[in-house]
């Protein structure tokens, strides 16, 4: 039986052994696919529909009320371009002020938002192809159709997102 705690533990373990996996060398991806084949639940990679750039490992996707899907991965900013949202929105604890695009091809991936004061990236499933450990590729119109489990965003995830943003900002400031 799938449980978010188990997924988090597995994700931590994999990141410990293969910290560069999300950087996306093919060798690392292969290692992860091999690990994923033996995972206790289905897994996959969300790749850009247009250029195949890696967006997220399925274990890093979380949902808020099965309406918003967030990536909890400190390496995501390296794979995206952020631009102002043409029509900024604020509602139900969400502030959506920016859009995110694939760094390689410019495909619209979703929105950079603030949720309950926490910065996060909300991705839309139609912009991606899901690649399973056997290299089977599938395109889903709706998140509820994906073949991997998606855990609800937890307090720990929120803390991780804050930490990622703090690290990101301090890196930027350090470079100036
Ligand atoms: Zn792309």
C-alpha cells in the first residue's frame, strides 16, 4: 500500500545515493529507472512535451486538494525560465504572479505561485509526457489520469520549499 511517508523516505534514499539524478544525465536517469522498476508503486518522469527536457520525477510531485500540482525539488529552478504573469491572480491562499517555461524550448509549463506564503511551482500536466521506467510514454489530459500516486502537500514539503527558496536566493545574492 502506497503511503506518502514511504515515498518521501524512498526519495530521500535515492537522492542520497544519486544526488545528481535530477540534473538529468542519461546515466543517472538510467540508474533511477532501474531503481524505479523495483519501486513498490508506479513511478515516472515528467518530461517536456515539446523538447523532452526533464521537469520532475514523479516522487517530487505533490497536490493541493487534487487541484494544484506542485514540484518539490530544489533543482527545478535550473530547468525553467520565469516571466511575469500577464494576468496575476490572488485567491484562496494563492498568489499567482509569474509563469514558468521550459528553459530549453520555452514551452509553457505552468505558474510560479505563492501558496500560504510559500513559493512553489505549479505545473500543468498537458505540457508533459510521462515516461515510465520501461520507457513507455504517455500523455494525460488530466492529473487524475496519471499512472503514479501523487501525495498531498505536507507541512514537511512546505518547509522544504521554503528552504529551497532561501538557498536559491542566498546563492543568487552570493553571485552578485
Ligand atoms: Zn522543452
